[in-house]
C-alpha cells in the first residue's frame, strides 16, 4: 500500500479530528507516504470535522485549494 501512496502525484489534504483515534494513525501514515500531502489534525474533534468545525474546515480547504492554484499544480 505504501508504494501506491508514494506514487500519488497530486496535492492531497488529509483532515482528522484528534478524538478520531481509529483514523489518526492511518492519516499520519498517509502524510508520511504521499509526497505532496498536507495534514490538519483538529483538536477536540471527532470524525465529522466538517460538521463540528465548519468555519475552520472551510477556511483550511479554501487555503489548500488557493495554495494549489497559486503553485500551478493540478
């Protein structure tokens, strides 16, 4: 699986809540394996980050998309 992740050649945004224990280790593994991965681990949040912290979620996603757009990556 790691070899496949290393071949991902698009910017990738990984979002996890720090209370979503089953997803934290996989998210960190993906962050370490995907060459252009961003990671945002949200304090005091579970699996539904977008519902629990909608304003922060939208800001981070929009910042990520804007950065990708500025860099000219696909």
